[in-house]
C-alpha cells in the first residue's frame, strides 16, 4: 500500500475551497466528511486526534462510521475547518437554489 503524502500548502487551500463549496451545497456527510476535513488540512489520524483531545482510535471509529460522536466532538472538528454545525434541508432543489444565489 502506498504511503499517504501530506498535501502542499496550495493543495490544502484548494481542498479547503472545495470542501467549503460542498458544505455550502449540503454535500458533506458523516463519516466521510471527517476523513476529507482531516486529509484536507494534511493531518494524520494521530495528529488530528491530538489537536481535538481524542484518541487515534476514536478518530478511526468516527471515520469508519462506527462511532456516535458527541455534539461537542463534532463542533471541535468543524471549528478546525471554520464550519458550524446545523441542519441542512434535504430538498433536491437546494443545489439549484444555491447556484442561483437564493438562500
């Protein structure tokens, strides 16, 4: 298996931009969003866990969908990326409305 390579600063900025667009459209879903956020800022599970005050195993379980993270944990994860937690409508027209600039 190939070793994961940390992204460059420009790749991190691009990852952040892409994830912010997807979040704006309501396309980020747990647990994959946690993986994308962590990798998007160039952190290993161990580094990510240390910043959040969690264990690597807890991060691995969240990313695998085998954990039920608390609101506090999700808030910490989102804060690292400049996200807030909230409800997102499931409307199929949401992307179309956002593309047209309607909130």
